[in-house]
C-alpha cells in the first residue's frame, strides 16, 4: 500500500514523516514538500527528518498543480496532509479534484492542541480522519465536533517523536529533582539543560528577554553544565509561526552579558535530549518527549497559564515552577495520572492504524464517500481562489488566485474598517 506525506513547514514535516515512519513494512512511503512561504531550508529539512524513514534527498518540493499530477500518476492509497490548517483545506480541495483516483485523506495536529479549537475542526472538515495524540485531545475534539454538527473521526496516536521503548516515570518519580537526576529505571545520559524555545510563546519582547535572563543566571550558577537555547530557525529561516523576536538576537542585549555556557543551537530535538539532564519550556511538545525519557522538566509559570500560552494542558502535571526554581535548577517529574490522560497513554491504546485500515478497506469497496466540507464563509470559486492564494502566497501562480487577491485585499480592508466603526 502507498502512503504519501505532503508537508509544508518544518514542524509539520517532522510530524508527518515521524508518523509515517511508525507504519509497518507493508506500506510504501513517500514524502513531498509543498511549495509555500514556510518551506524549510535544507538544514531545517535535514533536522526535521532525523530519526525517520526519510532523508532530505527523498523530499522533493512540488507546487500544488504538480501535486495533483503526482497523485494521478502514483495513485497513493493514503495522503497525509501534514500541513497548517488553512493549507489542509486548500490541498484537500486539490486532492478531491484529481481525476480517476480517490485516496484516503488524513490530517492531524503535530503538537499540543488543548484547548480544542473550532478552526482546527473546520479547516480539516474535508479529511477522512484527524490524528490526535492524547486521550484528552480525542475527548475534547470529539465533544467540540459534536457541538459543531461535525461527524469527524479522530484517531489516537502516540506522539511519533517519542521512541517506541520510552515510558513515563512511575509513581515514585513525581516531585522535584535537580538537573541531571532521574527516576528509578530511567537515566538521562547528559548534563545539558535544554530550553525548547518557541516562535510565539512568550510573544512579547520584554518577556523573552526576561526568560533569557533567567537562563543566563541558571548558567552562571552551574558553570560546569551547558544551558542550550534550542531554536527551530536561524538567520531568517521560515517556521510554522513567524518569530518576531529571535532569541539569538536578544542574547546580545543581555545585561550583564550571557555567560559562555549559555549557547544557542539548532538541530534535531532528539539529539539535544540525548545530552540533556533537564528541559525548560513554556509549552513545547518537547516537554512530553522529555517526560517520556525520564528527563526532569520545568515549565515557568511567571507569565501565567492560559490558552494564549498553550500551557493549560499542563495543569495537574506537576511540571510548573517559578523563575526562582528555574534559576536554582530545580526541575520536576510529571504526575503519573496526568501522563495517562495526556500523551503518554501507552502505544497499545493507539487507535489510528486500525481506523486507517478500515478506511482503506472501505475505499477499496468504493463505499467511502468524500466528506462534505464544513464551510463558514460564502463566495464560491472566487473565495476558494482567495483561500489558495492566502495559504500559498506567491507560490500560487494561478490567474484566479491573482484576481481574488486583487479584489479581496481592498475588500477585506473595507470590511475591517466597517467592523471597527460598528464596534466603536
């Protein structure tokens, strides 16, 4: 059976490639990068594909029109849209327009997705199954979809970045731990403290400088260890979310200056965790990877706990701490009951592969209908052209996209102005 991964940004490509790599040898796997403004650099692509069944030479870049041709020629049984939400909708429409072949269409969310968002359901309403990564996610998305009148299928998969032999710490491991310590039965092999940075969390420049200052103090108090600011992009590389205040640039503004053992590095997260004695993040999925590996974690809560910070899912985990604990190097192990409901449920409880087999079988019998899209706006073909141009930017070369952009940009400005007038 043929499984085609279509990715756009580095984080979605990493997820899609890793998820496909968990499938058995009966699947022939292929990966393409959709030409878009967020396509990864060669270095980002190499890092994203580390520890998967793919290498950067396997992942050729294709524009949307060529993707349709590829699906017509290769006739994959399954297409995984490992793409940002608005792009999933555009690619799903394109796949539906392929003549003579109907693949099973999957999508999903590559990281923490609590609380469940209406847009995440709407953008993926074309697909046959959405892959999620915790019992809580499946429960909350299922409830939201029902509220919205959607009959979407949600499959449960262990986060594919987590090694198959990893498991969360047992009950005796909850509580505080110094950097480099580990619960019984697990043994972090390194001493680095890894800060898993994010492009938009925290968002404000002052908060990002404050966080860097805490990390600098942690480094000063422990000169024998490295404190690594792990970044996803360097030198203007694209990301899933645009980063306004780059940590590497902000490092130059620290006063007093950063100590020599506070460093900024890119590369695969898995390689950093192999050298880690502890991990710091505001809300990154890397926290889940660290917990699975028995690595102590601290989530600074000085900025609060809110959906805006993407950290409400960690309530009850035991991983929160304040800046004083961070600077002192006091890290935590996760509460086992939280792990079971949040990402570390055990692979034996995954449902997505069984659901996929059922979908492929139904499609082979020609009993799998195309899903009716859940559209929230009107506009017909011109609106669809607008969606495509907005999602793909200048990588959309269609005449209809250019026309929609020419009409839509000034029209959107007028609509927004009228809304502001009404609200005032």
